[in-house]
């Protein structure tokens, strides 16, 4: 009898003092998650592993969303109901030449569409998950006030659709992303974008607006290895991306994808950082931002900023006038990330102002200029 009491006391003590961990057996379960490992988070376990047959998915020619592919500024003085349709589509796209990857996307691009609504609007967002998707998907919009930012009512299985209705009550620039299963996995595979809630008075007039999002890709093999690359969940949990890119892939904002402007133009950049792990130190080499809205807080602009921090899951807006022709390089100023893909070009054409800038361009600079002209 004494032995039974001792054993019972040990069991009770163990139950009371041992930590309780959420596991992948809780909600948001994915059939592809590890079934035998403890998870400290509320979603699926990060140790995601699955076999992918690239032939079963649509191959897109260019996974990247063009920086200039955004809706025009809103020209209305009243609120309305806005309908938005998004599709969760898993595709095969290129990270770089002859390096392919199984991307998870909103509307077949990374980032997904730039969404633009007005403060006070009612938004009806319809999310359809394609039938051949390997996972349930959903959407969390940081512009939403409500459980999961909308994820609580939009988790949708393959072949089905769901609708979220929300009030765009606070002006600003916000990240949206998938948050089904293991949210970090879905974001790392490409399911993210930006939504702008324009203030009722609108934004100031500019000549060009551009859409840039930084993201991380975690591949099984080393940087630059050719062929089809699988997702590596262990690199993700250790925050060791092989690629850090703008707009979905290496070279997305170079050559045909570079940003274009003329001397005298006023530029507005909408820049987001999907993460999932790294902070972006965003900088345009050879320019100073006239105005920065740090973390996209529209009421507290900063003036004359060289580099601005954009946290993972955050965004910023920058405005500046271009005064001299040439190529201006967009970077994450943690500059080793350039070699992982985090750079782009703003090409400015027009008359030179030698009072502002003069000197002899070296041969490398001239060759670079000629190369970009050929694109």
C-alpha cells in the first residue's frame, strides 16, 4: 500500500511540475508535419517534410510580382464595400536561372497582389484554395482587428473557399500572410503581400509608386545549386536562409524588372519584410529618403533618412525625389545579403547636373551601365 502511495505521489508531482507543450496534434494539423516531435508553438511542428513531384504543379515563367504592378491611388471621398478575390496556388517557379522551387502563393506571384482600400471601407475578402494544393491555407492581414487577423475564419481546405468581412478602421501599410498550419513555413514558401489602407485624406501626389517585399528562402542544398530545391525546415528554425530576395527571387528587380524613373520624379516606395526571421536594413545607394514613415506609421514621418529598419512582418513607406541620372541600387544594408539575392535597381534617366555630382566614371561603372541598357 505504501508503495502504491509513493508511485501515485511521484506521478502527481510530475504532472504538476512538468511543462505542458502544444504539439502538432493540436489544431491546424497538417498531414506533412512530424508526428513524433514536441512543438513549443500552437501550430504544426516546424519539421515539415513532404515529397514534391514538380510535374503535378503549374510552372510559372516568372514568380516575381513586378514592382510597378499596383493599383492606382484611390480618388474617392466616401467609404464603400470593396470585394477582393485571392487564390492560394502552389506552383513551380525559379529562384534563379535553372534553380526551381515549390512556391506557395497568393495569385501565382511572390509577393501576392498589392491590396489598396480606404480608411473606413468594408472589405469582403474571398479566399479560394486550389484543388491540387498540398495544404490548407488561410490569411492573416495585419490591417484586421479580430482573432487571427482573419485567419480564424479563413482557414480553407484544398478545393474550397471562405470569405472574411472586416472594417479597414486604421490607415497604414500592412503585411498580410498565410497563417495556417505552421505559419512560418507558409510565409517562407511565399505566401505574403501588402495591403494599404489609405487615410481618408489620401496620400500626397507622387510620380511613381513601387511595391517591394523582402523574403527568405530555405533550401535543402547550398546557395546556387542547380535543379529542383526542397524546403528545409531545420534551416528555417535555425534562421539560416540560403536566399534573401526582393519580390520572390534573385534578380527580380534587375534588368527587365528594374524600377524606372526620370530626373525630377518623386518616388514612393512601399516596402515590406515578410521575414520570417531577419530584420531588413533598407537602403537605396546614392539616395537619401526625404520622408520615411517608420514601420508605416503615417502620423509620425521622419525626414532625411539614409537607412530604415523594417522588422519581420512589418512595412515602411519612403518618399524621395531623384535628381541625377544613373542606376541606384536597392539593398538590405546587411550587405552580405546582396550575395544571397537582396538587391535591385532604380534606373533614372534624364539630364546630368554637374553642380550636384561630377567626376570620371570608372570602366566598371560604365560596363555596368551598358549591361543594364542591354536589358
